[in-house]
């Protein structure tokens, strides 16, 4: 006669099987209505543009429209909070990048979510590669002369970003640490505003991908590219050396972005979305959108994305303490 313990085993197995069946059934029925993708930044940014280009092909893959909705504010917190509180059914997703997912929670003392517990990370959809530029009024031509100028003029080399803790800000902090210089960070409400001041000469230095607004100013001689922040030289800037080539080394700052959903999203649905995004990214029709921003296409699994987020949170938690940057209340 089966004991209580033995009777429990088949019941537990049946429960597991039922859950697996329900998950499979949900995935087969998914999606049954449009999918809302929240972009926690303003319209017109690199990832916003690329996601809108992807949307028709994602609809083709999954059979339902993808509605891209900009919900900016508080460094991305407003958009991410909306998704963290949404039903885990795959119909409300968020586009979060390294600044929103990894860095912002380290700089804001109270965020209404935990990025490692309150989200299901699904897929990467792009990675911006950056370069360092200086305004021609600075009268430097390479990294050696930039470092020499910065050391001779402590605090006078100013650079901009879209806010404290954003990737461009930390790139400058890391450069100052590596080169033994004192650089001045100027936070703006948006990267576009920082670029305007940079092009006008009110900022001496800027980190940015070699995209259209930058390249037009490079070609006119208004700004000078100093180094590529990538493992190899960038196609739009083939004569510009990498950070490694100029002796600075990898700054550890990457401009990746991905798609996440609420915690508890069924595994089969996660897999369907991941496969659709990975397949859409590499379509030839997406070449123009990605190439216009010199954006890489990282095809990864949900597990690889989650692991990367964990590694970067650990790295930047330690580095921010080393840099002495205080969180904002």
C-alpha cells in the first residue's frame, strides 16, 4: 500500500506535467492580441528608431502587431515600473538598455523594482559601439595630446551625457581614472542637447556612436575622432585607433539594449519572443536601420542576457564605489 510520501510523488508529477502543458498551450495560443513594447526614453533615439523598423517584421513572425510606445521619465524608471507591474502574459514588454537596466538602479537609492527579480530578460536587440571625439577648438589631434592638455588644465575638459550614471557619463569617469586626469561631467536632460552644445564648442569632448549627426561634423572638421571604444576599428572611422591601440584599454562601457518582460513570464512565450527578435535582427531588410547607427546585432539566449546583466551589475557596483560617485536620492 503506498505511503503518504509515495502518494505525493505521482501527484507532484501530475502537477508539474499540468503546468508544462499549460505553458505549452499558452505559447501555442500566443500572441492572440497586439503586443505593447514600452520604450522608456523619448522618440527618435537609436533604439526607438530600430525597434520601429523591426515592428512590421516582428508582426510577420508572430502574427500580431507590435505597438511601440514611448514612456520617458526619471531615467527610464517610469517605463520599467509599468512593465514590472504588468501581467506576465507577454503582451507588455519593455526595451531596456545598460543605462536603464544596469546603471540607473545603482545611482538611484530607491527604485520601485529589482531588475534581477522583477523582470524576465528575453533578448538583446542591439549594441551601440562608441567613439571618443573632441571639438576642434581644443586643438588636440590624438589621445596623447588630449591627455597632456587635460593634465595641464585640470577640470577644464568638459564632456556631456544624458544624466548622472548614464553610459556616456561613466565612459568619461573611466577615461579619467585610466589616464590620471580630471575631467568635468555636464549632465543634460537628453543626449541631443549635449550634442548641440558639443557641436557649438561649449563642450570639449563627447562619447557617441559614429552616426549621422556626428559624422557630418567629422567630415566638416568641426570635431575630431580620437579613439574607438571597441575591440577593432569602426568601419565609418577606419583611420581612428581603438582605445587599446592608444594605450588606454577597454573602458568597460557598452551601449547594449534588449527586451524584457515582467517576472514569471512563461518559458515557452519567452522562447517565442526570443526567436522572433533574433530572426528579425539579422534580416537583410534591417541592414539600413542598424548600419545607420553602426549598431551590432547580438543574437543571444535569454540565459545569456540574464547572465550578462548580472556580471555588469557586479562590475559597476564595485567600480562606482571606486570612482566615488554617490547615488542620488
